[in-house]
C-alpha cells in the first residue's frame, strides 16, 4: 500500500484532448461575465441516441440542462420518466433537480454524452 506521500501505482487512462480540434463539441461562453459554458451533448435513453441537449456548466462546475430540450426529448419516449410536466421550459435545470423529479440523467465522461438511467 502506498503511503500518503507516495503516489499509488495505478494505471492511467490515455485520453486525447485537443482544444483546437474542430470535431469536438464547440463550447460557448455565456453568463453575464462569461462565467458559464454551454455545449451540445447527445442524450441517450435505453442505449439509443434520442437527440441533443444544451448543457450549461457554471463557475462551480455544476451541470444544468435546458428544460425545454429535456421535456421535448424525454416526452417522446414510449414510457417517459418522472414528472416531466414540472420542468420549467426554456430554463436551465440542474441534474439534482431532475433526480428529485424522478428523472435520472447522468453525464458519462468516457463516452462524452448524457444518459437516462432507468
């Protein structure tokens, strides 16, 4: 076991990331001081892509999704989850608030997408 002063010998995942890569999701600064970033991410339900959602990341690294996007995409599912009618349209909604409404969305960094957990 490694001591607190010695790094553990854990394997690292090789990640390729290039800010100049035009193929990646284009991040848009937003907020009154540019203290937020907006990106488009694919939303997956039951293993299939059902569209894209606007994700806002605030200055505290909290994630929000556009309520209208969530209602439109999840409302089209055969068995929509949770309390979709209680989501404010056109407003950013936190992932925590969605979970309180019975809608378990998660950002999956390894696939760089949002997934609905059922």
